[in-house]
C-alpha cells in the first residue's frame, strides 16, 4: 500500500458510512475482516458482524458529520491514520481517532483497529474572545 491507496481507502470508508445499508462494506473490508472499536475491545469478526455493528453505531446514512484525516505512516500492508470527526450542525460531538489498518492484497482491510479519543468535557465552542470548552 502507498499513501495514495490509503487516502482512497479512507475516502471510501467515509462514503460507505454515508451510504444506506451495508452492502458497500464488502468494497472496503474482506469477508473475514476483524474490526476493533477500541484497543481493548473484542474484535468484531466477519462482514455480517461488522454490518450489524455498523448499523448499530451510526444514526443513519444521512447523519450530519464532517471528517478529516491525515496519514501518519504506511509500511508494507499497514497504515496508521489520524482522523477527526465532528458530528452535528452545530457540532455537538467530536472524536479524534487513530486507525491502524492492515490491508489484504486486493486493497481491502483485513484488520481495522480504532484508538478513539474524545474531549473529557463537552465540545469546543468558539466565542468572541477565542475558543472555550463548554461545561
């Protein structure tokens, strides 16, 4: 994998999140893929289980969010990507995530591990005098 391929995969992940249903998951995950929602959680194994988790985690394909990403590293079939996701308009939930992705030869993920982080207090709110955290 190279940075261009990883960028394309991350864009495809976002597109699949925004797509109704779960059929498109097969375009980004292998049939036997493992998906860890956190480093100490049990992996969700296989497309059917990932599809159930996927539908349970999102509000729906019309969920309002903005996502940014930055590739930290690519080595062989493994990539690390820093992702920020801002939900709502106005934003009412935000996450920073590190993704560790291991790819199969066909460019789909065979192992996906999230290291999610979120503010310990509520979201960042801009003010006339700068930025503050709302309580």
